[in-house]
C-alpha cells in the first residue's frame, strides 16, 4: 500500500520529529550535535521557515516550524541527506540513519501550538537528561528566554508575540510544566533495574551511554557493547541491563 502524501500548505505550523533508525543515536558527540543543528538551521533559512522551538536528544529531534510555502517535505529531505552523508563519512558507516520519513503533525488549533511550544523544551526534562529546560544546551529554549544569543534561524520574535509579556510569559508558561514533566519520568536507577534496562534507558528515554556508564560504574564503551547485545534480545526475555555489570 502506498504511503499517504504529506499534508503541505502555506503558513502551516508543524511539529516535526526525526528519530534514529531502530531508536539508535543520531549524534555521538558534541561535534555531531553542532553539525546537526547547523544543517537544520541552514535548512530553516533556505526554505524560509519560522522555527519557533527545537530540541535535540541523542536519538531524536523535535522542532516546531511554520512554513511560508508548501515545502516541508523537500526541506526535510535535504536536511536528512546532508546530515546523514556527514555522519556516515565521519563515523565510517553506510546505510540509513533516520527511521524512515520524518514525523510532521499539523498543529491545527492554537492550543496544540502552545502545547508543543511547552513540550519541546521539556523533552529533556521528561527523559531525565536535566531538571530544568534551560540547563539543556541542545535546545532553542535557552536562547529564546534570553540565556544566550539566539541563532538567526530561531524566530524568537514569533514566540514572544504569542504571550502578553513576551518571552517572560513564555518562560513562565514552560516552567508551569516542569513538575509534571519530572513526574512522568522514571529514575535511571529504576530503569536499569528492569530487564533490558540499558536498551530502554538509551533508546526509549534518551540517556547517553556516558550517563548510563556512570550509573553502572562502567566505561561507556562497555555499555555500548552491552546495548548492541540487548538490541538482539526480545523484550521481556529476562536479561537485565544491570546483570552484566561485572562482565
């Protein structure tokens, strides 16, 4: 059955998601992160999108963009091709990096737009990567609320215009969701105590290999080896992510 065509129109807000194939990492280190953000920013500028928010975790990217023209698919295709070529060349790999087509949810109502503006900066909080959204470097939130110089591809003015008192209002709006975001996450210790915990912590919750390694008292390279092994084990098989601590 052929895939349904993307809904593309002018002046349309989208919640874009881009995930790694099989939930694997799309960035390995800060050099990859800087490159991905730079290429995505170049795409935003070239295709004249209004980027209201973005957040990058190890294995996925979220963004809220408003397109002036009906070009979200062609823009994301260029972004994918450019970044995957860089990533594969740098890491000596071949094949796909992203999980099929990107996700693009049309935000049809104002409340959906607002909810996404809050959801994106709180994503690393929900995943346990930080306790406050402004502590996460790989997000537009810090710059939007004035904690740093915003890159020219982030439309801070468009976000400020939504709230009566500008970015201060946006900051309060996001902070109202912090407690709920923390409440939705599971502690890393709890996750790692479950069967296949390393895979769940990395692939589903976005914890880095280094963070998992610190929790387990193991080098992150050993964690990576265990992660690859667990990806070949059916879920619920009884193999615990912490069971190989001494291996």
